[in-house]
C-alpha cells in the first residue's frame, strides 16, 4: 500500500472512530443487551432480593398498590414459566406496550409507558440478553386485584387519560444531551421514582425529576429531587459528583447510597455502576440542564 | 482473736475492697457514650461518613498512604456498631429499619465486614500498595457500606 493510501485509510479511521458512541458497545448482541440491562438498573424488579445468584430475572418480588398486589413475573428463558416460548416481537411488545402474547394487559408497575421511549435496536439487544441468562423454573404468582372493574375499566381509562407515553427515537442517541436524556428518561426510567406523582398516581412531567415524598414514592420510600435546584435538588453537586454517585454510590458528604437507589446502582447481573464514564457524564449533564424545581423532600 | 485470724481477716478485707473497686471501675468502663444509643450511633455514622469522604479526597490527590489513619478509624467505629443497636432502640428519630433486629445475625455480619475490610484497607495503605488500595476503594462504598445501608437503613432526607 502506498504512503498516501495508508494516510487516507488512517484519516478515514479517525473520522469513523469519532462517530463511535460515547459509550462504545461490544459487538455481541447479548453483551450489548446486558449494557442496556445495566442502564435499566439491572431490571431488579424481576429478581427477588438476595436471589441474584439463584433466581436472576425469575420474578416473585411483591408490589402492593392501591389496586391490590402484584408479583413480578419470570422473564428468564424458561419455556414453561418464563418467556422461553415468546417471540422477540412478543417480548418487545410486553416491554414497551404492556401486553402479553395472550392480549392480557400488564399493570404499569412495569413502566411500559416510559419504556416505550426505548429505541428498537436497544430493545432487540435487551431481548438477546434476556434470552442468554439461565432459565429458572418458577411459576408466576397470580396478582390479587382488590378494586372491582380495575383491569377492565379503570386501568384502560388511566392509561388513556393520565399515562404519558415516552416517544421512541428513530435510533438511540449516541452522545451529548440527547444521549443523557434518552438514558435518564427512557432506559433508566429515572422519572418513575424521581418525578412527582399526582393524586391519580400519574407522572407530573411538568416537574420532571423533582422527587416524591414517602406517601407517593416507590415501596413507601421518599425519593430525592434531582433537578438542579440549589436548595432542594442537586444544584450543589458538581457533574463529577453526580457521575461518581451513579458509578459507586458514594455521596459528596461521605454517605453511601442505600435502599432502592443502592439496589439500582449495584444492579443484579449489572447495574448503573457498569455504565461507561461517558454515559454517566451524559446523564449528569442532562440532569444539570433540566429546569430546576423547588421541591423539598424531607422526612 | 489469734494473730492468724487477724491476718486472715485483714487479707479478706483487702481482697474484698479490691474486688469492689474493680467492679466499680468496670461498670464505669462499660458505660461508653452518652447513654443514648440512637444519638451515639448517629454521631458515629457521621464520623464514618466524614472519614470515608476524607479517604476519597486523599485518593483523588493520590495520597494513598495517608488513607491508613482514616481506614483505622472506620475499623474502630465498626467495632461499636452492634452495641449501638440494642433491642428496643427502633425509633422514628433514626433511619434504622426493623430488619436490623429481624435479621440480627446478618446485621452483625455486615458490621464485622466493615471492620475487617477497613483493617485490610489500612494495612494495604500502610504497605504503600497504591494500586491495590485504588482497586479496593472502587467497590468499598457499594460493597461494604452499601451492604448495610441497602437492607437496613431508610434513605436519609436529602441534603443539597
């Protein structure tokens, strides 16, 4: 090869290399899917606490709500009790639209209106990863709905009038604020915990990420305001401190994350701690860019 | 009274006095802290947090050997943890969850883990094994502090 052709190839590599996503991804779809799984907090809702080794994604975790009680489902590739017999399209439909193959509607404890904001390619790689974990035979525990006509009347009405659906991008953003917004709003579904809930328990996106008191937070926990408000939010944190927190759980004052946030940082087979520094920086920059909302979340 | 019985009596008085003095001294030694375990453990945890923040600041400045003194403090604090959570000390004033007493053996185990991991960090820092110290610090917060905070503590109110 001539010197000028070598230089041309080298320059072409530089140009193409600069288009590589800020979080450069492995080639294998399942490995890429594991990264998306990490960005979603390890889908910890589907794994019982302290059962990561024996029951990753095998379901069983209990959620109590004003409607009754539901239990997370088995999303391992077990053919009898999991998603082993589902097609990729059926799994994707369940994730983003909340419908099972038999047409049954999922309760939005699984936040499908938010996951609807995930790009198609990320959903496909996520499915590839879900199919790669060990199948676990564990029958799903039936839900117990205590409100009459809840699934046939109230839930469809709530979804139609109150549940804002995120819009999926044509392709997953790879860098910048768009990447941070995509990871925070859709994949990481941060708003499901951090955005205030109205009296109808829908998300009040006019106060995006402004926190929830104990009465409205997940599993009865108060959830912090992560808008850049200086008095009540993360305005006093630097971008680096936000990144460090999501990567390690370490807070600037020496405290360490616990509770549900500790769970999603640690994840199950993967969690926020496994995201690249570039992606965590994109999320931190996005959080610093959204409107500050004064909303003190106390005791 | 014979000389022998006087001597025996004197010995008994001396020994008895010594025993009483020892008992008083040990009861004073056992009364550690203010007597309010909730206030004491909150102060202890603030001290743990301050030392952990200091460790991270020193690591960022590549001052790894200096971390040893903070790690030693963490280990010493960890020794006191179980005693600061006596039965009956669950209160709305603290972030301790009832799971502490429901899963006491597990709680004691994670406290002991803080002690042993802190000692390991101290010894590694003193030995100037900087790469090993860095590797330990990467997961220390999550795996050691988080191992207790996640199951046993209600997240504290937000501080900006």
